[in-house]
C-alpha cells in the first residue's frame, strides 16, 4: 500500500480527524513473526506524545482506498494510546538519519520482544554483505546480526583451534618420520668411488676364485655368489655387499667375509678307506679260477719262506 502511494497515518486514540494526526508510517518490515514500522512524527509535540503513549494498530478487514483498489485486510493507521487493544506491542524507539550515509541510527532500547537489547546501525548494502559473508545468513536482521556475527566468529575460532591441534600432531609425526629416515640413512653404506668400486670387485672376485682353487667352492657356486654379492647381470656392483657398513660385526665387507669363509672350508675326508680288492668269480662245479690258483701258490711260497 505504501509503495502504491496509500498513506498510513499515525493518529491519537484511533481518531480519523485531521487534528489528531501526528505523523505517518514510512515503511513496514517483517522480522520473523514481528512487524516493525518506521514512523515519522511531525513536530516536537508529536514526538513527546509518542514517548508518553503506547502503540495500537487500526485494521480494516476489507479496506478499499480512494481509487477503489481493494486491499483486503490491511493496516489503515497506527494509534497512540495509553490503553491499546492488544498490549505488549513494544515501545517507540527514537531514530535519525546519519549526515552523510543512508544509515538509520536508533538510540535507546528496542521493543521488548527483541533478544539483543540494541539495534545495529547499518546500511542496506552492509546488511546484504553481512548476509553473504556469514554461512546461512540469508535470514539475518538488524536485531540479531550482532549475535550471528559473534556465533560465526566463535565457530571460526574453534575451527582454527582444531586446525592448530591437527597441525601440531602432523608436525610431531613429520618430525618422527624425519628422525627415522635419518637413522635408516645412517645405516646405508656410503657411495664408492669408481676406483674403489673396481678394486673391491677385483678383490672379492679373486677371493672367490681362491675358494674354488682350494676345493671349498665349486665353479658354478662361485658364479652364483659373484652374481649375488659382487656384480649383478647388469654389471653394477653390489655396493651394500662390498661395503663394511653392511657387516657391522666384522672389519671386512660382507662379500669378502663370505669368500674368506669358503677359502677356509676344506672337504671332510672319509673316516675309512679300502684298497683295491679282487673278487673271485667261482662257479660251483668248475675248477678254481686262475686268481684262486695264484692265491694258493702265493700262500705256499710264503709258508716255505717262513
């Protein structure tokens, strides 16, 4: 109705007489289930009268304006009265416009139904920006914007504390991982220079050859050990096996230690041996074989010699 140019006066005691008009309603706004009105009082007496009275609403259930436009149930005026029909409508709060901004400034306490206690001065653009910045803030009003801002800041602070705690745990895990990496790195053998690598390969190969020469290692086993401990099929030296770091309990590289063990390894001699023996091939019913005849002859000769 206001946008259509229909005036909504502020009267004294619900009177429609011109001398009882003390101002006009400039804007209405819904705040949840509450209706707020921005009222313009004309004259100092009018403002004092508003301060001395309460507010009541004049409602026409079938209002038709001077241009025959039907508005249905509508507020046709506000009334200043000490005995409103519906009590607890809230009191008027003094308002003024800032000098250089389109900002409505309110002083004193807001209507009793407000939980915040104070209005927050803001332009429409500032309120819109606040609604965009705060998650779920589409329903923010000047009455609850301070509370919503505080809630948002507290939530952000709690989230930051959780992030800080998580960062601390990650930092501790990272520090422990770095220490473990350093310990493992210390156990790795240092890189061999080219000349040192060649010398170690030649020395280990020579020792495995010596193990073959002394009978402690077969040629096939020698080739397999060299491919495993000395140099692989790609021709790359086994740095770990050729370094003393891999054999912490000895003063030699692992490959050299294995070769020395095999050099010291000698085949075990059997406990007993028998000489060459001649076995008789006598067949029952046949004469003695020549070897049997020779044995008998040698026995007689030995007896005569004795």
